[in-house]
């Protein structure tokens, strides 16, 4: 063990006796990066609003006075820049790559910020995709970020495995929707996190209901929500139910995600603040 050991194996590449058996060394961020907490936002399948929830969490924690960043790890389906109203390209120099800040101050790094045209498709194989995600960690200069949210691609494939193994993830937030099929998929994500010793910080059931604008009644368009049931089955807390909100969806489409507030996310935001 080095005399300068911090006893934090997550940020150390040394293979010393204090490292737990089977524990892989984590990749170090850029020398000029300052990152306090890394939070993954995952979903077992696509189309449940994972990127939307990522944007909401980054915006909410920013409103609470924290400096936030979004690492868009969904390389073939990047959407973070559009949600935050960012259309200019990222810049870099001999020191590294600089994320682009949104109007509200959220630092964003996405492959779309490096493409000549943001609508160009990314037709890459897995190794190149995972290598790019790691570069967004090692080569991008994240400036004094309290919470770096990683918008993961759906599923439990290469990118999720790479992030869990290579980055010092403090925990993940799982996003689902009310359909019964999704419950099985959530179970896969929870089990993968446990296998990789990554804490699950909470569950967000998106599109859980639609609130009638006239009477306020909650209409379950996709059937009865299963958030509470899944939270109990997998011992997850807090469990958050987000409504299907056309105004919020429109704001995200228009690059105004930072102006959307969902009070239902408060318990999760408070748990993040307590890390």
C-alpha cells in the first residue's frame, strides 16, 4: 500500500493488497476534472423516458445549488443536447475536450456535439461505442461538477457494463413505465447492479398516469402502475411516479427541460443531496 493511499479504490489504479479480490481499478477522470458524485440513469428497455428523467434530475439538482453535468452515453441515440437547447459543437485543445454548458449552467457532453450535423447517424460497432464513452470520462474536462449524471443506453449491454466496471459510480436510478412487461426488465437491471456492487438509489415510473386538467383525476392510460409493487419486490426506495405531462414533453422537445419541475422527484433529489 502506498503511503499516500486515500483508501478509495474506486479512484485508484494501483493493484495493492488493500484492493478487494476481483475488484477492478477504475479509470481516472481528466486531471483537470473535479467530479464529486457519478450517478447512472438506466432502463432495461428503450422508450421509457430515461433521458427525460436524466434531464429532470440534472435540472432539479442545479436549482438546489449544485453544479451538474450530463454525460450522454447513449452514443447511437443521443438526445441530451436537444433537451437542454444546445446545438453548437463542443470544442477542445491540447489539454482536452470541453463540455458545452446549457442556459442554466448544466455541462453536457454528447457525441451529437462532435458531429458535423446533429442528425447524422452513428453506425458504429460496440468496441468503438464503449471506447467513446470512456473518453467522455477520461478526456473531457468536467469543471467542478457535484453530480455527473450518465444517460445510459437501454439494456444491460456493453456500455452499461463498461460504465459499471470503469467509472466510480455512486449509484444508479432505474427508470421504468407502467407496463407489466417492464417489471421483468427492471428486475434484470436491479440484478445486474447488485452483481456489479452498484447501489440502486431509486426507481422512477415514468408516464405513470395522466392527470385530468378538469377534475384532477389520475387516469392510468397504460394500466395500473406497478411502481410500489416493484419497489417492494426489489427493495427499492424511493419509488417515484411521474405523470404523463404533455407540457413537459413539449418543453424537452423545445430544449427547455431546465424549466420543467416535477415535485414527485423531490424524495429522490433529497436522497442524492444526502450522498
